[in-house]
C-alpha cells in the first residue's frame, strides 16, 4: 500500500513540475536595467502599512553578484 501511495505522489509531483516548467519564464536582469522593489519589509514612515505603496522604484541595477 505504501509503495502504491509513493508512486502516486511521485506521478502527481512530476505532473505539477511539467506544468510549472512549461509556463514559467526565467527572468534575466542585466546591469543598468530598471527594476521595482517590493516594499513589504522596507519601513517608509507611513502611519498605515495597508495604505502604503506596494512597490518602490524604479532603481537601476548597478552590480551583479551570485549566479
């Protein structure tokens, strides 16, 4: 029974992965591109987080690090 369930879970996981990979486009950013940043964890000084802006920017990318 356990082997049967593992096989079903693996099949479902594979189907989800195929659907995601088919519809997902990788975002590539280069130096000097303009981007917006989510303001979720940035304190802006507004009295209400609910009424605060969701995205701030545009900011220019000045350097690339990591992969």
